[in-house]
C-alpha cells in the first residue's frame, strides 16, 4: 500500500512540473535581414568586413534579448569552400553583425540555423 501511495505522490509531482512547463510556453522572435555588404579592402592585411543588419520583433517574448546561430558557406579562391556556424546575440530592434574575411574569401551563402526559444510574454499565444 505504501508503494502505491508513494508512486501516486511521485506521479502527481511529475505531472505538476510538466503542467507548469507547458503553461509557461515558449516562443521565438521573428527576424528580418537586409542585404549584406562588404567594406573596401583594408591594407596592409588585405581584409574586408562583411556586414549584415537585421531587425528583431520580440513582441511575443517576455525577454528582450537572446541568441541565434548563422550557418555560413564561405567560398575560397585557392582552397576548398568551408562551412561553419557561429552564435550571435540579438536584442529587440536593430542589430548589426560584422565579420572580417581575407581577400580570397567571400560569403557565398548564410542562413539562420537556430534561434533560441524565449518565454512567451502571453502564455496563451
């Protein structure tokens, strides 16, 4: 009998934790990107800066900042192309990302790989 009561008590505790987690709700902000551009070549290093501006609408989130990852495909003139992901921070409103690349490199493609969820400002959304 004690085992049954203990089992029911554990079940009730687990269920209440799951219910709270589900009631909290998770959302993701929406992001809008502009066309990226390069600055002129910097001497003597022969680098140029790739810049991307984006806005974040986090109105559904209870937080005003978070993280996301971008998957880059970088074309290289004298070597195999490379692909890598990098994590960035976002805040509500306008954001800018800048990365330096060598003269023989160019961003061939980029895409958002992952946007970390945020707690919803209104759990009914």
